[in-house]
């Protein structure tokens, strides 16, 4: 079973920053489009940001300019730097590895809470 291991969630005040990380097995990571998604209570799981293996990125409008996704190909890790956090960013954040026809893999999720 493929494991994506997330870390970095927690409680932060509005305006603060957090950095999420997700480590994947090399054979999955190297050819995957990696992404972050989030799900708030009562809501569907929504796209936050993705990064292709060549480095091309895509962001949800709600986070563009505040969040930055990056990948470390030497460490098989994808990061999500979240700045200027708002209460509406509160959600469980999930890492995803998209291998196209070869599979779609999810992490277990990490809670991010933005509150004063």
C-alpha cells in the first residue's frame, strides 16, 4: 500500500504562516503530479494547489498569492507554504499523488486551524 506521509499542520493565528510537507515513495513521486487538497466540515474536498513533475504549478483562486507549492525531487517531498492565513483556510489538508493511468494516492490528512 502506497503511503504519503504528511506533516506540518497545527493551530495558527490569522495572518500567520504554516508549512505543510508530504513525503512519497520515490517510484510514485518522480512521475506524479503532486497536489494539496483541503476539506472543511460539511464541504467537499477542494483543490488547493498542484505541481507537475516539471514544476508547473496551479492554484485555487482563494489561495493564489498567499500559498506556494514546491517539490524537492531529491527528497521526494512536496511542500505547501501557507502565508497570510485566514480563518476560512481552516480544514483538513490532504496530499495527493496523481500518476495518471497508474493510480491516484492520498495521504491521511493533516489538520490546519486558523483561529485567534
